[in-house]
C-alpha cells in the first residue's frame, strides 16, 4: 500500500512538472510577450547597443537604426525633462515577417510587471522612424513613472494622448483635427475611449480618429498644466487618487 501511494505521488508530481514545463515553453515560444522577453537570448537576434536588438539578417543600416532611436530618446527626454525607462526598456527592430509574427506587433509596446516592470518595444523596419519610436518610448516612460495600480487607472485615451505628444505625424496634427472634426463639432466623447476594447475597435480610420481626438484633448490639457502639471498628476495617481479627479482638479 505504501509503495502504491508513493508511485501515485511520484506520477502526480511528474505530470505536474511536465505541465509546468509545457506552460513555460508555450509562453516563451508561442506567446508574443514571452517571445519578446527572450529576444536577448535568441540566436535569431543580435544586440547592436544597450537594450537594442535587431534580427540577425536585418537588411537595413544598424547605424541608422541607432541614430533614429537616439533621436527618439532625445525627443521623449525633452518632453519629460528626463528619461527613467531606458534601463528597463528593450527595443527590437525587425524586418523578418516570420519573426514579427512571433513578436506579435510591428509598432507597439508591451509591459511585464513581474518580477519587475519592464517594457518591450517591437518596431518593424517599415515603421522604424523617429515619430513611432518616440511614441513608443513615451508609453514606456509614462508606464515607468506610474505604479502598477496607477497605470491600470489611466484611460486608454490618456495613455495614447500622452504618447502622441511626441508623435508629429501629419495625420495627428492640429490642422488634421480641425479638418476631420469640423473645427471640433464632431468629436469622440472621452468616455467612449476609456477602455482599450473601445479605443482600438473598428477600422483603421476609426482608430486614427480616436488617436486624433486623444492627442488634441491631452494637448489642450498640457497647454494649461504644462510639464509640472503632468508630474503632479502622476504623483496623485501614484498616491491613489482617482484619474478623473486628478485630471480635472
């Protein structure tokens, strides 16, 4: 009886360990965030600067990529006054379609919270320009300055609206906002852009219109509150204040 119980325990433990191993392999090999986390250890990628990686057979200029990233860092630094995110932000530039599908995005930022907050920016060669790089770095910097609980409080329109302050593409300009909203008479209500499921829904044109409205709203707020007001807002959120109270206060 004792031997039979031991066999059952050993078998159960073995199955449990096997399931854990399968889950780990699946996460790091088939989950986009897990795949990004292991880019520094994969033979398909090489490091070209501190926390900057490209696919091994990258067809573009490594030097040009570094210059663009450095310029984007300067733009984000000028906006915030300083950058705190660089040590905890990995930037991946990739022009291989298969690897991009594994990375799960061609111009976005994904964040992990355990064991420590870290950001993984993936940008395809097609989107490797200063505006998109500065946009993604601004996401990383804002998320770095916010606690995990505070980050969960911010609406998507604010998160994107802040990132767009460093994104100078014409499609998100004030002139475009004037034209597409008929000088503000046709806009999207902020409460309809709170959640990611709302903000990113619909067609490309639908999403771009929300991006345009988010940028305008945050630009208007920043004209009044300036950088100091943004820093105070971040402090309030980190201290537990509700977003709308802190934002409208």
